[in-house]
């Protein structure tokens, strides 16, 4: 099995876990928008490290697991008009958006 993420507890980063609630018939649309926004905008912003999108099997959730070099970089992205436009579009597809910043405390792999 291939490793799809490298989560490092020794590196201090701002980890964003954003839970989107979405109608199942719009889940793919939301993921496509988030992926496009990442490729076109987010990954070109200072401090961007990575973004991963996860689709729940019931179609009702999309999880964005992203990392930024610092909370300051994440907050700067939030105030960027181009990045904001993408986030506003995502909010029109999702019925609820729950972004939170986290610290990686523990990681385990085989």
C-alpha cells in the first residue's frame, strides 16, 4: 500500500482540518472546486505546504486536511481576495463549513 500523507510530529505547522457538509449529489462538484482552487491559488500562497481532500463514502462530507508553515501564513491566505473568492464559492456548494486549526500531537504508521 502506498503512503499518501507524511504527517510529522517534529515539525511545527498549522494543520487545517475543514469539514464540509454537502448534499451527496454535489460532493464531486465541491471536491473539484477545492482541487482547482488549490492548484490555481492556494499552493502559490506563501507558507502553503499541502492539501488533501477526502470524500465520505455516504457522500455527505468532504474533509480538507491542509498544512501551512504557520498560523500567520494561514491567516494571510484568509485575507487574500483571490483565495477568499474560492472559499466563498465552496461555501455556496456546502451546507455547512467547519474549519479549525490543529497541532499534530501523535502520528502512527506501520
